[in-house]
C-alpha cells in the first residue's frame, strides 16, 4: 500500500557553475521509498554571473558586500528556477509541498583551523532561502552542510544518503559516481546497511577539463563537448604519473575537496606545467581527462572484489563526455558494467537536484538525512534549515 505522493522541488548549483538545476519529483512512502522524477529544468548562468560567483570563491577578490548582495540575488534566481520547473510541469505553487535548495558553495573548509584560540571547521553556501520562500510562496529548506560539520563531519558528500535509499541492491554491489566540477563516489556493497556505505570525493571532475578547454579554444568553448578535443589528443603518461602524486589522492576517506584545492589556480599551474612537456592543447586536455578517469577508476577498483561490485552508475555532466566514459571503462575490470543513472529512471544531469529534494523532504519530516559513514560525522542529524 502506498500513500499519495508529495511534490518537492530540488535546486542545485554546483562547482561547475553551469547554472541552476531544478528537479521536480514526487516522493512516496509505503512498503518502500520511491522518488519519481516529474520535470527537470536547467537555467544557465550568464557569463557575468559565473564570473561574479567565481570572484566570491577567491579569497583575493571576494568582498563582504559582494557576498551579502549575491546571497540575496541568488535567492531570487533560485526562486525563478523553482517557479520555472513547476510551470514547465503544468503545475502551480499550491501543488508543491516544499522547495529544497543546496545553495551555491563559495567556501568549504572541512578540516579545522585555529581562530581566536579555537579550532573551527566551516562551510558556506549562499542563496538565501527566505527570499526563495517569499518569492514562491512555498516553504523552503536549505543550508544542509553546516549541521553535519557541527557534529564533526566533512559536510560532504551528502548524495550517498539518497544513493543508499534508492540504489541499494541485495544481489550485487554498486558504485554511484557523480562527475560535476569535482567527482565523488558512493560504495554500496551487496546487501549493505547504512553503516557499510562509504562515500567521498575522488578529486577533479570536469573543473580542470573545462578550464583547459576554455584556454585551448580562446573562450569559444567552456567545456569539451562529448570529449571530442580529448579524443584528438594523446595522454602524456609521464605527466599523468606526476599528477597522480598529488597528496589528496593518497588521503584515506572520509575526505572531501573543492575549488580551494582543484580550482582555477591549480588548473593554471598545470597548464603552465604542461608547456614544459611540449604537449599540444589537445594532448593537455586528453591528459587531464585521463586524470579524472583514472582517479575515479582506481578508487572503485579498491572495492570491486570485497564488495562484489558489478555496476558503476554515472551521473553529472561528465556522463556526457564520451572520451571520459570510455577511459573510466578502460581502467575498470572487464566484468564491471558502466552505465548512466538514467537506465534506472534517474536522469543523469538531474540527479543532484533530485537528491536535494529528498534531503529537504526528510528535513521537513524531522528525519536524519546525513550518512556518518560517508561524512565522518559523530552521529546522524537532521540537516537543513527551514523558511516557512
């Protein structure tokens, strides 16, 4: 017997800064938990907006006034995105139980630093939920990560909670991989419990590839569409081996990372470094594409035997980069199938927005929605704040 479902809008804006993803879903609870995608709408940022947000992520260029202003402006844009997906679905605001917004991360410092004699970890997402609630007339949930950080967690990754609810399989193990600006994975061993789930950021996703593509094309392309540029280049194995020595890749999970470590400054360093190896621009793109592929695959391979991994399900923008997908498959054992989450009814580009709809729904119902085994938190908590 299944109760009538509730309609929830999830909003996501990630490290790639492509724009705002809005996913409208129907959530039903009964014998099992079901999330049914209804409508997906993506609203790209203008180049000016993308540059403004990037400035806020850079300690050298961010200003308190700009952060405060952008917090409110993004609230307006998130509200527009929510209303757009509702309208595209042929529905009204009155049909929607709530909106759940991830916000836009501009700073993430999960490891403690000393401040005024105290040890402090922090994370900051902007896009004010009060503005969203006011503009849409719909109760809005947001600011999830801070509660997990407050109990000793990394505040990331948060997607594994939904991965466990929706993709756990008793017959074999699965790995869920999301390739956005940063890549993260969720390990679901065969027949696992919440305590068995392991998840963490593997390192770069599209962020460095996008930066290299922008520079190689003099700004004509902001990403390597279908991996075509990478397919025309050759991987420089010596340089790739050097890149794989980055300290992050040898850290034990739980761990998370972001633009602070693998952002524009790091990409600039690599671009200049690649010139010393006399590579073509396409060789550079092919090499950093392989960096993403290999860092994902080598983490998955650690769990293939012990967790009976037979499927790897990919979501995020990287799902549409054919060269990246083929290189991940190349590095995986032959018996492990590589698929997009859309094969299980979860649109690859909409997954994170859909996940945050679920996280917001659980917050609204006062149910814990973090996964301590993934974030390193000391306990399960209800993440999220509510603007009624």
